[in-house]
């Protein structure tokens, strides 16, 4: 009797498991449908000062869309802490929004799940054509050679922010244009408890963004043509070492920065403790911390020599938010219309102005708002000298592995342990071995 | 057994020696200090403007302001999250305790096939890391939703079901122990008087196990109140709970530390008040009901 | 196997457990009439609990275990049925201690053991001390009882973030006191990165966890008969002796349950290290729950993450079985 009952229980469990795993995934209707043409669910990411602020910014625009097309958009602003988890759950179960924002570095990974609608020529035509968008922004939306998995929505790049007064006091007349100049200026500024440069040493993404760019400048890509990890090339090692050396050798970054992960480097800058910081659009944060706009200036991120450009003159990764559509949406035409609406010239001008980002739509960039000093630098960088992060499916593994290696190197530097080419290479070697597949 | 609560008014001849009293004072002061240190930091941070919070630490803050306590309600829909948490935690607690009482009564009072399997399985659920069955659980909820139309994901109901199950194992285990200590004579006496076993449970066993039930309710409530991982995936904007919602103060560009602290303190006040009220039930003699 | 939690009021000895099957005589009382036992009432009473556990705990766990035998990466997450079976490959990767992944897992495992030992030990110590000290009524006892539960009442996120604040190297309270005010260290130390991170983790875990031990022990202490203390006092036993001879043995059963449960929960604790250290914990404080999270959610490799979780589950099962065996043997021994 006991055995029978146990056998029954196991059979039940196995059949349920089979049912669950068999029904997993949203492949019921492979290409989407138009079953619910009147509604759309949209997951927006948090771009503004708060979730409530985001709702206030987006709701009028959604009402406009409803008036135009009669489609009601159900908006949910998802905090960053939850967004990836929820996208994962949605991908797993097939139960999710129709349209959503994704961080552009997630594009290749999500693309490989097969859950997102590919933007082939036909789909691009429906929203006005691929040429409307900046090339580098589209290149950050999926694997090269395949149709992108998303459409760029808000774009950003990195810039060098510097404290005008501290520069003037140290007798520096212009922001540095090359790394050597930056180190030199940094040394002049790093005294009396103040420091030349700030860094978020424990922020894995930030570490990747900085070292990737330095890698480009050293001619290294972190991934080879087949998409396999290559963290130990001379260029990659040199790039990581250069970044960590700002603290270890040049001593222009305060040791305390090694533990920063909550934008403390921005606070340090706003309070006049550091003179320079490399960041995406930081104007609103400085203002929130009490710094006046006239106190800081913006310049392009330095390059080894010469002026920023393509290839080895890259000085920023393409940052930003992409808009994607789930393949199994029940309102595929409506979703495309919504993407068209959000990437229209008019909406791009409105939204990017509010969020302080750069429109990836070329025509919208002509708005005078984007010629303001800070945005102008970002805009030009985006157009001429920004490169997309590796568009590989295991991009987030890359971020974790190499980002952690850099974090640990910063910890070494802060503790006073030597940072040598060998030690850098050893850590990157270890990181590379954790990359699976 | 007489309740010990409040029975000792003055020093009796069997009072503790001075050395014990002094040790006690020192130890309790140290523990209180340890507990209070972060609370003090929370309170003082909640009263500072944002710029000062990230500044150098000072024991006495300068420039106090109550603004954060006003802002917390706007930055994040705190009131809604609070209500959601109350509903979810409250419902999960009530259901969990009721189900646990039934289960514990069955294990404590009856012998039956599969009892050991049940208790061992219940214990083994405590060993599995939550991250692992997060996605499968979500999948199950979605499948249920697809086949029955009962949407458990994104709803408070799904979260209630999840949380009440999370607190079941420990609750059942503890209640088995409490029930075991209540002598069978009481049940038997009641049943001789004509009660069925269920009436006996409610009229005799439960009143005798009140402190145990209260302790277990506190545990179930706090488990539901503070759970983050499953709430982050299972809720949407309308049903989000506090534990996850508090992270909304960390936005894309800024982290509003002062508001995080203020909001945490505000939502914890009712919980601490609840503790204060429930205390006396906790420490009454566990076998008060057995005293005849 | 259940362990009884409280002592028998009449005799001060532990009440007989109910791990035997049907009909175990309890202190000579005739057993429940057969008609009730066969009537299926206990099954009915258990049914809600069983159904819920099946649905929410067990079936997902089984699915999780099945996941560990498949190569469930981002390519297959949309359709689990299509993920290829890889047999034990995920396990092999996890236990290959020469390769970085296995090595990191082993290291994280040891770190977690050390962490759990100290965190549970200290939490229990604080809890039992406070519970004993707050036995006697004195002015302010009620206030202290509530105060000590405050860490349990505060939301995890806020509490841990506050400690992260306090542990900041340049602006934190801990270094302010240790370095600026007391001059104990020459330089402000790092608490959130580097080798000291494990201490920070232990402090935060103990701060959050000891009130629960305190709560459970406080309730259990009420069950010890007054007469025992009075009798001992009359025979001249001092307070410390009373604690050693009466209080602690009476608490043994509660302690066994409490320590086991605290051990399991602390070993699996995810929130504390995640909020304290973010996505990448420093090597010195790389707890296994974070490590598994990194290997599954962050890297989209759910097969490996599941395999690691199953290994963790097996380890905990073994530890629990050994623990229960040792403790129940001790219990039987004391009644020889």
C-alpha cells in the first residue's frame, strides 16, 4: 500500500513536471497575432528621477498615441532592480508585455532567447526605415549580420566632466584631450585631500564600459571574430592595467573609490572632492547634489592621441535604451505602430529632452536643445566616436567576469598591493575561464 | 504553572547577587547599543537633506529637515505598497497559521502512515535556495493561468499563496512541539464530553497553545512582510509590496538615501507597535491552559 | 522526524516525541480509538498543507532538479522542452575543482561554512544571553524586550543598506569611530571589499538574526518551572549555577531546533550579501547563494545554477541528517 502510494505520488509529480516544462516558453503562436488590436502592455524602464515621475512624463504621450490610433496602452514603469528578473520570467513563461524597454547591452542576450521580434527590413519599413537611426545605435541592438532584436530609443555616451574652479586653481586652462594630459592634470589636482579623477570601482558595468573603450584604443576587442572570449590579448590586458593604474600607479584616484557602487563618485565630484569624472549624462545628479551648472564643464573622453573618431580613436561605448517587442504579442500591428510613435521625430525630441538623453533618430537631433554644451558633446561622441559593446549572447557573463576582475584589481590597488601586467593578466585569464560557451 | 510575567515586584530572598546584576546591566547595555546604532543612523539620515547624507559622518547632524518624510509618499507610491504588504502578509499569516494548526494537530495527535515522510519532506524544503525554484514557480503560475484563467502571477493572490507556503514548514514544526506539550488528557476530556476531535482542537488545544500560535504568527507575518526575491517577479506596479518597493528610491541617477531611511522607519512603526502589543501573549506560560 | 520543542510541565523532562508510527503509547494513556485513525481525519487535516507544499515547494523543486540535467541557457529559456539533455555535465563543471568555476564554488562553499558558523553562533549566543537576562522583571524590561526585536521588524533592504552606509571607508560610522575617534587603526579600513568583508557580513547577519533567536528562546524559557529554580536556590546554588544546571538543559530541545533552522536559513541567505555587496561579492565574502545567483540569473546559465543548487541541497540534507541523528541519540541517552 505504501509503495503504491509512493508510486502514485511520483507519477503525479513527473507528469506535472513534464507538463510544466513542456508548456514552458511562449512558443504557442510563433509570430505573434492581432487578437487584441485595441490594447498594448508596455514596460518602461526607469529613466527619470523616480518611477512616479516617469509615469507623469509618459502618460500624456501615451494618451496622444491613443488619440491617434485608438489603441490603449497599459503602462508599467519597472524599476531597474526588477527589470531583468521580470523579463526573464516573461521569456520563460510567455507571459509578458507587448512592448518593453531593455538596456541596450542586453540586446544580444535577449536576441538569442528567440523571444524578441527581429527587426528585419520589413519591420523597419513599418517604422520609417533603418536609415533614420544612427548606425552605432542600431549596431547596439543585436548581433552583427542578423536583424536587430530591438530599436534604439534613448541614446547616451560617456563624457569627461571637470570642475572648472579646481582646474583654474591648479592653473589648467583646458580639459585634457589625451590620457597623458589627463594623468598630468590629475597629478596636479591630487593634493590636499582632493583627487584628480573619480571612479566607481565596484560597479561592474561601469568598469566594463571604461575598459572596453580603452581596449578599443589599444586595438583589442575582448571577443574574437567567432564570438569567443579573448580577455588575455595584449591590448585587453593593457587596457585594464591602464584603468587600474590611475589608482595604482598614477595615484589620481582616491583608494576609497574601490568600493564605490552607488554613484558616490558623482557625489564626490559635486562636492568638489574630485576634479574629474567620466560619466554618461550627469547634469541632473550634480544639480540634485547642490552643484551649480556653471561650476562644471564637459569635454569628450580622452584618446591616446589626436582627436576622437572611429576605430582606435573610439572614446565611448554606445549607451542607451532600446525598445523591443515580444514575438508572441497579441497585437503585433499595434506594437509596431507604438514603436513607430515612440521613435517618431516629434516624440523623440520631447522624450529625449525630458530625460536628458540623445535621440538615436538623426532627424530629431537637430533640435536646438541638443546643442546645449553637455548634450552637444554627447551627441557628437555618439555620432562619430562611439562603439557598441560586444554583441554576444553571453554579454552579461562578460560584464560579470571582467567587471569583477577590475573590481578586484581596484581592491588590490587600494590595499596597496602591486598591480602588474602579470597580475592583471592572471585575473583576466581566470575571468576568461569562467566564460562558458 | 504560574506566569512569570510581572510577578516579581520587589527583591525576594532568592534575588540574584550583585555580580549578576552588574553583568546584566553591562551586557544589556552593550546589546542595546548594538541594536540602536544603525537605528540612530537611519533616523539621523532620514532627517538630512540629500547632500548631507552622503557626506562625512557626524554624530550630531547639521541642518535637519523633515522634507524627506513628506517626499517619500510621492517619489514612490508608498501608501499603496504599504497596503499591499499588509494585505498580503496579513492574509498569508492567517491562512498559514490555520493550515499549520490543522497539520500540526494531525501530526501531534494521530499516528498514520506517511507521517515521517511528511515531516521530513517539510523539513527538506528549508534547504532549497529560493532562486532556484523562482522560475519554475512562475512557470507553474502561468500554466495555471493559461488553463484556468486564474491569474496568479502579478496578483496578490499568487503572492499570498507563495508566502503562506514558505512559512508553513517552520510553523508546522514549532506547533507540533507546542501541541505535544499539551497533555492529551485535555483533548480526551473534551471528547468524552461529546466534542468531535475538531471541536476539541478549537476549544481546548488552541487556547492552550496561544503563545506558540502567536510566535508562529509573528514569524509568518515577518516572513511575508520582508520577502524580496519572489515579490520582485510576481508583482506588478499595482500589487507591489513594500520590501521590493523600497528599492524604488534608488533610481536611475540618484539614490535618495534619506527617503529610503524615512520610508523604512515609517513603515516599521506599526510593526514594532504590533510587537509591543503581542508581547504579553508570547511570554505567558506556554502551558497556561494545562493548569487546572 | 520531529523534535519536540518544549519540556513537559509536570516533570521537567522532555515529552516523548511522536516519531514512532501509530499507537505509540504516551505516558500510559490509551491510544486514540481506531475508528478515528482510520477515518482519515488526519489526512484531511493535512491536506491543505500537503497540497500547498506540493504546488509551491515540491513541484518547483523537482522542476529545478530536472533543469540541472539540461543545458538551459539563454538560447532555450523560451522553450524549456527544447533544451538538450546533458546528463551530469553541469555537475561535472561544478565539481571540477581545478577549473575556475569549480574552484570558485568550493571556495564560496568554505566561506559560507565559516560565515554560517560564526553568524549562527553569535546570534544564538546573543539571543540566549538576552533571553536569560530578561527573565527577571525589572524596570525597563518591557522596553528592552521590544527594542531587541526592532532589527527583526525593520525591512531587510533598509537595514542592510544602513550597515553598508556605516561600513563605508571614508564616510562611515565604523571607521569614524575606529579610526578618527578611537585611533585603533592607522588608516581607515575597507569593510565592503577585501579581506574584512567577511566581518562586515557577519556583523550584519548577527544584527538581523539574533532577535529571532531571542524571540524563540524567550518564549521557551517561560516553560521552565519556577520550583526548579527555587529548589536549587534553597540548596545554595548561585545564579550562574542555576543557569548552567537548570536553564540550559531545559532549553536543549528548543536550541536543537533553533540552531538547525538558523543554520539552514543563514546558509541560504541571499538578501544580506546581495544588498550589502551588490552583484559581485568580494572573494572573502562570496556566499554560496550569491554565487549560485551569479551562475544562473546573471549569466543566463540556469542548468549550471540548478546543478549547484542541487549539490547545496544534498550537502544540507547530509548535515541535517547527521545533526538530527546526533541530537536524537543524545536525547535518548539522557533517558537511559
